[in-house]
C-alpha cells in the first residue's frame, strides 16, 4: 500500500494531463467530420482533405507537448514523423526526409561553430573584451550583448549568430556569481539574445533566407524588383527600434537581481590578460569561420556563387574543424541533439501543413475575414497571421501562403503590395512564442535558464510590442521614408 502511494506521488499529474490533452486534440481533430472549404475573394475553393486535417491534428499535439514539455522536445519531434507515417498523412519517406533537410544541417553547422569558439577560447576572449567596454552595470551588459547580436545578424545568418553568441553569454553569466542557478538576469540574457537575433536579421538579406526568397516571390507575383539596399532602407529603422524596445522589455520583465557586478571590469581585464596571445587554434577557427561568412555574404553579389547553397558553404567549416585538428571525435558528444531534433520535427510539420494544403486553407479563411476591412486593419491582419504561422512553420512558407491571397485582396482596398511584403517580413523575422519558430530560440533554450512554457508566456507581451512597432512602421514610419502604402497616393 505504501509503495503504491509512493508511486502515485511520483507521477507528475500536470505533465500527464497535458500529454493526454495533446492526444485528445489529435483524436478530436483527426476524426472530426469534414470541415468546410475555404473560399478566397475570387471564389476559388480550398478544400481541407483528410490528410490536411491530419496535419492540423499533428500540429496541435506537437504544439501542446512542446509548450508544456511533457516529453523531451526532441522526442516530440520524433512523434511528428511517426504520426504522419502511421496515419498516412504523408509517406514516411517525406515525413522523415525533412529531418535532414538543408535548413537542419545549417543549424547543425552553426552549433558546431559555437562549440569551436568555446573549445578554442575565442568565446571567453570576446566576452572579456565586451565586459571591459560595457562595464559593471547589468543594464549595460544587456544592451551590449543585444547590440552585438543585432549587428552581427546584419552580416551573417541569425542561426550562426546565435550559435556564436551563446557561448559568449555563458561566459558572461558565469561572472554573475550565481552558478547554474536560474535568475532573471540569466533568462533575460538568453531569451533576449534569441529575440534580438531576429530583430537584427530583418535588416539585410544576409540575416536569413526568408528575405531573398520573399523578394523573389514578390517579384514573380507583382513584376517589381526590390533591391538589397531598398530592403535595408526600410528595415533598418524598424529592426533597431525593436532592438531597443526589447532592451526596455527585458529591463521591465527580467530586471537583473543585481544592478552592478562590483569589480567585474577589473576581473574581466585580468582574465583577458591571463588568456595571453591568440593561440594557433583560435586563429585557425577565426579564419575558417570568417572565410565561410564572407563566401555566404558574397553569394548576394557574385552570380558565380549564387547557385551554391549556403548550407554546403557553412558545412565546409565543420569539415575543416576536424581536418585541421581543432576538433576530434569526442567533440561530437557535446552536440545538443535535442535541439537539432526539435528543428528537424519543426521542418517536418511545417512541410506537412504546406504540402497537404492545411496552411493555405488556414490563410484563406483568416484573410477572407478582413477583405472588407479598413486598409490598415487588413495589412495588420496579414502581419499578425504571418507572426503566428512563423512560430509553427517555416517563415518563408508563412509568407508564401499569405502573400498570394493578400495581393489578390489588396487592390480592392487600395493597398500597395510593398507594405504587405515588408510588414510580413518584419513579423516573420521575430517569432517570440515557440522554440520551433527560429533556431536562436532553441539555442537559447539549451542554457537551461527557462522552460518552454515561460518562453511562450513572456513571448505574448513581446509579440504585442512587435505588432505595435509594425503598426507604427506601416502607418507612419514607412510612408515618411517614401514607401507606397496606398495605390492612390
């Protein structure tokens, strides 16, 4: 009797409840009667097939399990593939092939860069130099970390930025004096890095693939070209506005327990001196990573490099780390496979929603509700839809399913295509709710400073701020910069 009571006490009823909630949502959705077609303004019907309804069912289960961590997040990803195959939603080859698509391998290579920076000591060297500059105030440490993260995301993929900055933040947090304990400062430091990496990545076409793909997609539909520098002209102010808004957000919601860390600057100066001159491995690592970043950046300007996928380029760095002896086989054990599996599953459910037509069905149903609304409400509804969808599927897909419908409705409301494109790109770059929304979110989670539920809850007010900033850009900022917002003026 006593052993049975002990076993009952050991059951985590909260987790068990959410586990079965996910299963219940799947069962109810999958076996529900057929749902009505979505109809766009031109009268085109978008039916919801059994497979598409199954895709929504899998997503609801996965989202519930991810948010409440009923099992390890990587294991939830495995369930995504298994459910697709078991319930014939997609062939097993498609469901599981998505686990190793180029985007997932890009995240793997980015994490390897972070591991190399940590192993060689480059991370500590950079962390100490930053602390010498920003000083001992924790508010300035926040700001210094956020500015460096946002600036780097202008010139390199935000996934690689997060993987590079993450170990630097670990080194900085070690000097906070709280060990591995969870603190407000720790939460703010790591969640802030993830959020700001997104804000910085919208400013140029180098920060993420979504920009280049969306511009190509827009050109195909509208027959207009938007240049590299035109995108930066409109995105620079909103990207940096969000960076500083987020700094204020974290100073309110995650105000550090300590206003200052006395003696930090002197300690950082001493630790920096103790490192001595750059080692051979540090130089090799910096050269390899720097060369890869330059080649990826040059893809935008050199036609000869354009056909080469950025994943292949960044994976060259991983190969060279082992070929030059910087890393060895034991270092493979340090790779956070839980995080990589998380993104593998995210790619699988994203493609599942896209390929089955479930995502298009949702987009048409949502945007059709606003086809007779005020132009500003319509534009913001698109931005909101993309913000929600980019938390659960690929941001490029979120834009691709919403733009065609939005651009069909836009002329009836006198709305220019540019404002629709740019507002969608802003919210597509900053998924603040789910870890699967962007690789920096998942990389930050590896710190152990916060749970997925905490990330989701604090992401709600952050997303509200994002929508307010987007509304400000749409209504005031971009028109002042010369962006056509209404077709009549």
